[in-house]
C-alpha cells in the first residue's frame, strides 16, 4: 500500500516530467482525497505556466493504487 505522501510525490513527479520543471511555477498541492472504493488517491495540483493560465483536465490516472 502506498502512503498519502508517496501518492502526492508521484503525482508531482509525473507533472514535472510531463511539463518540464522550468515551465512550472508555484507548483502546489490543492486537494487530496481517497476514491470511493478506497483504491486510489485523487490528487489535485495547481501551478502557473510561463505562457499564462491554462485549464488542463486529466481524466486518467497514474496507475498508482493504494492496495
């Protein structure tokens, strides 16, 4: 089972790899909750980009379960 901290760290590292650390400013944890079936951490991150504000919706997951 992964811990809350491991789930948050994995989400942040995924975002850094996807966008590149130099493009992300003010990366912050906004919300964490446990899925209804208690199998996944649902992590919401906020950040600014060099190109202005964009809304990005990810309907997928990192594939990191709790159990």
